[in-house]
């Protein structure tokens, strides 16, 4: 099925139906959304990722038991997630792919790249990390009090609605298999032999900067970029700068002509660490 220039459908793989969308032509980039509990729409938010379809083939999809894809939450383990990706790649008739993982999707991207190295041409970590179960970053000063104040000023009716939703989300969330699984790629990062780009927001409190930087340093030859005006969702907070960095990385890696826009304020040339101010 095609709509608005996007081809969509379901791939029957490994006992589940994986929903996917394909947009654009060119080098294939498979986009792995975060969560658990989110879906591919994190990449459809205006500005950040869709414009890349003018040069690249973008493949969006929902992990099993997420979005429009079928499957039981307790089957959401990294082995199955990686098998689904490999089966989807074959279903779509793709050769080597660039894998881009956002947040938890970055953990999945690492698992896939380590277990299917011959299928990956490059890896892009967008606000990602090595382990879903690592501690969150430090809570910003005053955030906890503001959160409590928000609960205090809710009406009783709204509070009951919130509590019901919170219990439902919690009950569903803890049933994901990955919460009972131990996967930390730290000791295997040096096995990744494809070009890697690690992107982090300076104000990201979902993943600690120290963990993200350690991941970048652990992958041989990885590029590390800090976006000085972003938190956890760089594709929404600094969309144009993100596009420029991704285009530049892929062009310098695979050839072609492009340049980073002056508006992205790149302050140094490519190296082991670079910062966007």
C-alpha cells in the first residue's frame, strides 16, 4: 500500500506481523524506535528525519508488540528483535543497511550490529546507550518538586484518570521480556567494525552523558557529536542540525558531495569527539 509517497505493509516474520513503511530512494536506513512502548512515529515528528528521504531510503517499522505490529510483550527480547530486523531486511530485498536507533532503539541497533555484522554498513546512535537498565541521568534541580506540585494541583477526577492510566502502563510495561533480560554491549563495543556515529543531547536526562560518551569511545573510530541545545529528542529539538550531521557522516563515509550547513554551527572538523553548539 502506498500513501503520500510512503509504501507501507506488514511483513510476516518469526510468527508475528511487523508493520513497516518505506519512503525515498537511495542508501537504505532502517530506523529503530525507542521505548519500550513507543512506535515508529517518533521518527515522523516534523523536521528531523523525513527530509532525509530526498537522498536516502528510509525504512520505518514497529517492533513486535509495539504500534501496529503483532506479538506478545513477553516475546520482546533482544534475540527476537534482532531476528525480526534481519527477516524484515530480507523481506524487503535489501542489502547492507545503515541502522539508526533512537533511545532504546539504540540498544537494539547495537545488538543487531553485533549479531548480524554482515548486514550492516554503518550504525547511528541517536540518544541511545548500551543497556536499557542503566540508571537514568541526574534529575535536574527542582524537577522532582515541580513533578510533585503537578500531582498536588490535579483535581480528584483528573487524579483518578491519571492513576488508572499509570497502573495500566506499568502493568503492560513490566511484561516486556527485555526488563527481565540482561544485555550490556559495553564489553563487545570493540567488535563493531562498521562506521559509527553517536549523537547525544547535552540536556538528555534519559541517558547519562558519561555512558553515551563511553559508548562512543568504545566503538573503534566512532564519531561523537553533542547537540548543545537538545535533550533526549534531538530530531525534534535541533532537526536541521541533526540532518546536516547525518548527511555529512554518510557522505564522508560512503562518498558523494554534501556539506554541513553553517546554521548547524559545527565548531570543529570530524574527529573522535565533536560538538554542536
